[in-house]
């Protein structure tokens, strides 16, 4: 199979240069032309894909070479971009920044190479003129395998400023494909973990995405950008398929069929629980589950017939009073967990299952206290399952990511979820009856057997 979807990678020299504004604006601008646009985000970010989805009407998907492995980047990309006219991939941090101490691993540059995609560099030009040429030249020449094929100048102050920048870049060999001025309404509010998710500011988010699209339409050469995307190299290989991934293989190489009988898996959503990779629900369905989303802020009961529960990441600390006030649902969650049903909880889910969060009563499934902290915990983690659980047998290795400003006390139970190697060796999380709760965000596409195991436990719970 040959993958030939036109594609662009939107990168920058550093964070804060305007990648999200440009990438989201491009997605929306091209979608408004009637193109089917596939949105992607490099790295573990959950928030930007929400804005991408709003811009395109399609699920925002992540491409993370650390969590999933380099071998899955092209297949996951092809899965998300199937049937699309164009794919726009927003980078992470600076173009060459990746996992700490791991060289180019998980960097935007590595993903661009794996996708054979041209890179458009977004440069914050607000405090420079001729120096912009040296900056672009450096990024374009650093790695010959990375094709920096254009630049979009952001935060340009005036027509004279624009002329100076364009003149300086004339000799760089990298064409200017756009020039954007400062526009206040494009700004999106942020707090302790980054941008405020779309689910919490739907109407304002729609307006913001519209403003991004309009700014990009006015300031960028969309025809030239689309022509550049069409010049991306072909990729050989098949698109990722959830059913193929989740099927177990017997020793003779034949695939088992998933056991018959569908169990309902309730997945927490709404404004308090917005962090989820699209492939998780797809893997659960492929394993034989019916996935039903519910909102812990509004729904007083779990979906009827719930046989398993997934509570991913989000911002329960922002909504602690409202979550606490929903006592009927808290009791229903506790009853399900204490009855032995499988429950997978990541980060925000861990806080929701705790006894209390910032003094507000939570579900009380775990005898831990959670609170906000001044310290940001952030980074990739190599982990190994310490205890047999509804997700994995002890010894299963996975890679994950931590991103939170909260702490739980104690940090691990009698049966911990994970042993983590770095930045220090420690155990963390909780395995208790069918509950697997941890701060670690994982991408199940890297270990699709966890979805199969979870659904199988739903059938026998």
C-alpha cells in the first residue's frame, strides 16, 4: 500500500512562536474551501487536538514516537488521514526538541522525516529583522533530512517590518509563505497546564478558531501551501487498524477472534475529563465493547448496563466542587469499583477515585488524599507493570507521560500500578480489585492487548 495524502508539518524554533494559531488556522481555512482536512499533533498534547477537531470536523489525533514507537507513526497517520484531501501536522516545542536525553526521539523533526513531509517554520518575528534570515538558515541546514520548505512570519508589527523581514529572507532559499500581524481575538486563554480545552469554552473557542482561519486566509498563500503539501513523498505501508491491532496471535500465527458478547464500557467525558486518545475508544470497540460517553458533571448515574469504566485525564481540580456535589454518581462509581468491575483511571481519573480532592469528597474508591501543588510534574516515563491488573499482567512494559500539578498521598498502594525508571526509580499508582489507577498517561496503540484484556474482564466481572 502507498500512502500519498498531501501533508504539511507546522513547526517553530521554540514554544510560543504561534504554531497552534497557524496550524489551526490553516486547518480551518482549508476546510472552509471544502477540503477534507486530517488534523494531527506531534507529542502527548491533549488540548490542541480539541481545537484541531473544531477547525476540521474530524478527530484530532496524536503522533508520538516515544509513546507509540517510530514504527507506528506512519500507520497511525495513514489511519487518521484515510480519505482526506490534506493533512496538517502541528509540531511540539521547537522543531528539533524531543524526549530529554533521547536525541531526536519524539521531536517534530523526527516525525517529519518519518512522514516524508515538508516543514513550514513559524517564526515569531516580533523582536527581529535581518536576524530572521540567520535563524531560518540555521534551522533549515541543521539536519539535511528535514526539508524546511517555507516560513510563515508571525507577530509582524507593520508593513515596513514585513518588508525588512522579506528582504532578509530573499537570500535564504526558504520562501515566505505567510505573514501574520498581531490580532487580539486569536489569543486563547491558558492556565496551569496550558490552553483551556475546547469543551470548557465552546462558543468562545468557535470564535477563536474562526479568527485564526481569517488571519491565515488574509496572511498566507494557501495555494502555495497546498502545492507544497502535494509534493510530500509517498509512504509505503498499511494504515493502522484497531481490529488488526487488538487481535491476539496464537503460537501458530493464526489470529484469535474476540470472545462473543458485548459489554458496555462507560468513558468519562465532559468539561472535567477531556484528555483521551482517539485510538483508545477504537481499540475498545474492536475488542468487543460498546463505548458510551457520560459526563460526571451532569449525569447522576452511570450508563445502564455499564460493565467497565474508563476515566482519563482532564481538570477535576477545576471542577472539584461540582464533581463532589454529584453524590449519586460518586456512589455509583464506588459501587461499580467495589463490585470488582474493571476501572482504568489516568491522572484526573486517579484524583476522581480518591477520597478527597482539595478537601472536597470524591468517589472514595482509593484511600488517598489529592491536592493541588505548586510543582509541575512533566515528562516521558519508561514504566513496567508491577501488579497484575485489568489492563496488564505484571512485567508488561509501556511508555507513558506525566503532566500534572497535583499530588496524591500516599503515592502508591500495597499493589502499585507501575514501576517507573526515570527521573528516579519509584513505584506509583494503585491496583485494587479491578481498579488500575495511576498518574501515567499511556497510548494503548503501543500495547493494544490492554484494551482486549480490559474488555475481557468486563465480560467476567
